[in-house]
C-alpha cells in the first residue's frame, strides 16, 4: 500500500453507493478506497489489514452494520468508523455510539463533498 494515501474501507450492500464513493474519493489521489458489498468479507479485510477509516452502512441484509461494528471493535478498538444510513433511528444511532462509532453521515448524500468533509473531520480528531 502507498503509505501517503489514506486507506478507507467502505462496506455497503448497495453497489451503486460503493461505485460512487470509490470513484469520487479515488479521483483526488489522496485515498486508497477498498469496497465490500458483503460485510463479512469487509470485516475479514479490516481484521487482517486495518485501515484509517471505515465507512459502514447500518442496514445490510447479510449482517447488520451494528454487528459488524461490534466485531471490528473487538479486534481494533481504536478503529475510526463512520456509520452511513438512510434509515436512521434513535435506537440504531445510540447502539452504534455505544459500540464505538462516533461519526455518522446520512444517505442519500446531498453532496459527496460533504462525505469527504466528514472524512477530513474524522482524520483530524
């Protein structure tokens, strides 16, 4: 991996969201973006390799994003995770916060620039 690039792992069951995020973030040359539509494969990658930031969808059919978050925090307790959701409920937000996520972004994105601003905010904390 090019150490000058910020590594971002995106886990979302929506392929169009994955393509959109990867294309947008990769074009600047500042980010190495790895995407997974299968949360189990994404989790395995994070466990083995780690990354700077995980962008994680809350609602996925194979494994709930909260469960993925719990498993990430078991092995990488300082991992920076930003939860993404179009179906935010207070219960899910509180549960993800309890499990270690302190960053959230709502889908659909008003602008991908907002997503990049969130990434910069997370990196600076």
